[in-house]
C-alpha cells in the first residue's frame, strides 16, 4: 500500500519545464517610471529564453525585467514567441512610448499597462541587484510554466473598466459609476478607422494611499485607484480637438 501511494505521489508531481537563457541575448537599458518625487528612470534588462514544455513543445520568448535600486523590488514581462529580430525589444519600446509604466515606492512596484484597456498589478518581490532579479525571474518562469503551458502571459493583472468600450462583469465598480465613452476617447466621430496604439499613460502620482493616473488620447482622463487597485473614480479633464469642417472619409 505504501509503495502504491509513493508511486501515485510521484506521478502526481508537476513536471518542470526547461528554461534556458539564450547566450549573448541579454542587454540592459534604463526606462521611464514614476515615484514619489515624480518622473524617474529604472534599470531594465531583456533577454531571450528557450522554453521546453513538459509535453515537448518548444518556443523562444523574450523577458523584460525592471528593477528599483532604492527598494529592491522588481517586475517582469514576457513577449512570446520570438520569431525574428522584429520581435525583440518590443516591451522596452512599450515602456518608452508610455503604453506601460510603473510606480515605484517602498510598498512595491505597481505596474500599469494599456494594451486595449487599463490593467494593473502590484509586484512585491525583491532582489539585491538587477542581475539577481533576472535570476529570480527565470526561476518564477520555470515554476509557472507547467500550470500555463502554451500561455506565458500574466493572467493576474487587474482589469480597470474606465472606458465603456471594454466591459468586465468581474471588475469592481464604484456605486453609480458610468464608464467614459471609449470610442470618443480614442477616435474622432468623423474618423472611419481609429489609429491603434495611440493611448499613453501620461503620469502616475500617489495621493495618500490612492493612485492617480492621467491617461491621454484625444482628451485627458483622470483615474483614481485605491491601494487595492480598485477603481475609485474616473473623469474627463480636457476637451477633444475641434472637428468642425472635417468630413468623414468616403470608402473607395
């Protein structure tokens, strides 16, 4: 009976994936972020990693690690898969173009991203250096792969339903909150097509324990989040550019 239980326990153990850094692929940079004193710069590293999944599937991914030397906190992102040179450095560019920005203070690194809506996550892990943060990241990837085989994207970012363009029934909403018109925020009513990727996170500050974000596209929107990253309020601050005299493009 004990032997049978031991065999069952061995069979039930998760099979670890193989995660190997690609030689000479690591590069370092500095990227913009925000802190209690305003705009800051944080060291970052990116490197390619070969992943062999427990069932034999293989792919090459790129991981980007941000590190706060003041507190030791770090965060990381994966871009998968990497097929060619055009796939490299994309997350660094997303940070530099303010599609993704972090707020760094003693409580951790809080990451805000805007791919097609606003998402946030608080990172509490710490390391002694950027190199140690990279090593810790590889360990976390290795441990997390068996549970998310084929999907290495973070699934634990909190969606913030600021705009009515995207809705999520699981999101926490303030009583009586009416989402801002996402279509008007991103695209003039006279435009036939909206240009993608034009929303930026203009600034992040902290008011007490709350976070204040300024999200910018055709107009500025102020977003207030509490310390749990739940939405407190959102309001339009500026007016969009005038569109009088413009005509909607006609399809050819």
